[in-house]
């Protein structure tokens, strides 16, 4: 099994070199910043074997690390080949400290901008700028280029739940939301969480 992850890591590094990329950030995330993801969104698990619900990997040409919080320290050690990935505590400080041990000309970390919030990228920049490490978004997710048997994204028609299952009709759910928007003297609110949208629209 470890050989599979060694081959995946090697394929990713080959792709990075072919694109003149120094390193890649691989988060546990999807486009909605949701914990509940389709299998096709599990880039971190595919690359490292780590099955926890929070973590991040950084892959360089000759080194790679998996950063996890205290909940997953033991799990990561059991699931991930430590000859391939150094397992470290997750924090921006820890990431910066690990990266500071490597040198390169014009080091740039690439990332899929769909998988990070503006706040996350700003935090990365604050810690990496003193190291002269730049961040740059990818046009496409690099792992998708080497994940050849990646599952298809499910696509099924939407349908409304019957009233006996949805608790309240959508019109009744929208009213208090509009009242809250008005009380804050706002013109509108934007909802992006799929679970919240599904709840609101039944």
C-alpha cells in the first residue's frame, strides 16, 4: 500500500517539475469549505492516505509534510508513510518553520484558489513573506492531472421534500432571515454553505 502513495507522490513531483513549480499546498477542503465532501474532492487522502477531517500537506521537489492538529496525531502516524511525509502539528507557524529549512531561487508555493478562503491565503502570506516565499494560484488543480482514476462528481436532480419532512415551508424560513438582514441595515445576504441552502429551500 505504501508503494501506491510513493508512486502518487512521485507523479505529482514530476508534474511540479514539468511546470517549474517549487511546491504545492494540498488542503483537506472542497469549493464550499465543507467537512462533508464527495470522494472526488479528497485530494489529501488520495495523496497521503490520511483519512482525518482536517489537515494540509505541502509537497516540494524533494520533501513533503503533512500538518494535522492534535486530534489526529496518532491517526496520521498510523495511516501515513513517514518515509514519504514528515508529520507535524498544524499551524501557520509550524508550516513556516518547516519551509524555512529549505532554500530555492524564487521559491513559490502554488495552490488551488477554489480550496482556500481569502483569510487563509492572507495568513499564509503573513508567515511566508519574511521567508521570501511567494504564493501563486494554479489555473487548475495539479493533483487532478495525475489522479487518473478520480471518481466522477455526482450530479443528480434536485427535488423538494414534502411538507411532512421539511419542518417548515421555505417561505416561513426566509422571513426571519430577511428580518435579520433588515435589522443589520443590509440589502442582502449571501449563502454559500450547501447544507444551509438545502435546509432553506427544502
